[in-house]
C-alpha cells in the first residue's frame, strides 16, 4: 500500500532523433552530437520523507541498493544537502531495461529533483547529475535539446510535436559494448543536420537523421534489424534505433496512426514491447 505522504513523479523516456559519434577523445570518452527529446511514456517514482533511505522496485528485477542509479542519486543528494533523514522511494518500472530510452538516467534525474523539492538546499544539481551519468543532465533539463561533448553540453531546442511508435524486440544491449564495436570499426560520423531534421518533423517527410551505433549493434543483434523492418512494414516512416538500442522507433502521421500501428505490431510480434507515444518537445 502506498504511503499517504508519498508524492508521485513521472520520469519520461527519451529517444535520440539522430546520434552522431564524431570521434574518440583522448580521455576515452566519445564526442557526440545528438538531438534528444523527452517522451510521454516513462517510469513513475513515489517518494516520501523517511528516517532512512530505502528503495523498492516494482515491475522489474533490479537492485535496491547502491547497484541502482536511483539509490545512488538519492544518497548523493541527501549527503550533499546534509539531510539527517532519508526517503522511502518506490520505483514503478514501466520501460524495458537496457533499451536506449534513458530510463535509469531519467529515474535518477527525477529523484534528484524530487528530493530537492522535499529537502530544499543549495545543492549543485547539474554537477550531481553529471557525476551520475552522461544522460542524467538532459533529464534534469526536462526539454528537447541538442547534446554535444559527451552529452553534457545541452542547447535547448524547440522540436515540433510528433507521434511515434517505440518497438523493443526484447534484447538488452550494453552501451559499453556498442561504443566498443563502433571504435573497432572507426565508424565515426559527421555532425547531424539539425535544421533538416526539424524541418522534416514539421512537414511529415522522411527525417535525415542517423545513429552511428545502429550499424555495429544491428550487425550483432538480428532482432534489431527485424524491429526496424517491422516498423516500416507497419506503415511508419524514418525508422531508427534509439541510443545504443535495443529500442527502435519510427514516426506516424498522427496519434491515431501511432496507436493503430502499435497495436498491429504487438499482434504481429508477441513478446515484443510496442508503445505509441508523443514527443514532449
């Protein structure tokens, strides 16, 4: 039973409307260029004040201690704020795991923002976010942005509202592996055509984006190739893998088209995760 003092927070998923990996830096990180957008689907977190820090997870078999990014985010904030107490957190996991949708990073950012509201203090949230993971600052920003650097340099960018369908074929992909495969092939890519991507979204035309990781990952995971083809077969356009995978997405004409296509895909591919959603912009 939920704690009556708990407040529920929504942690949105994201997709990369293009992900260019420009180069491998001397510090071992990658120089990126991506258009990241939050979505209307995601996880939920219930957070209430408590004497100690506890985490419960529903919907997935995940750690409930330092092995979980939510727990680490909460611990980092409480320590930085000098809070003597803690928080009782319940994570309702609705997104697939290791799926390129940024679920763990979004959960962590949402935890930071929730605890900052619960225990206000002069804490450097962006600094904490970056130490937790490269995608966490984006979710702290809470809106579409062009990301560069290792993903931490964010330029807020208005993005046209669009309907899309997410399709996850049930395989987990390690981001570490995806980047290692890319490095082995030295398959680095040029900067994205952000203006071209935004124009295509506005007029419903094929979107000129790319994902540098898609080739190396799809070559090793046949279900990702099948998911990309399935999206096209369902009447959607501009299919692309999000992040390091394994979730793929494609654009629909409108919300009704996305809903119908997601239902069609769920029927054709039992056991896969198909979801209609919208860009939050």
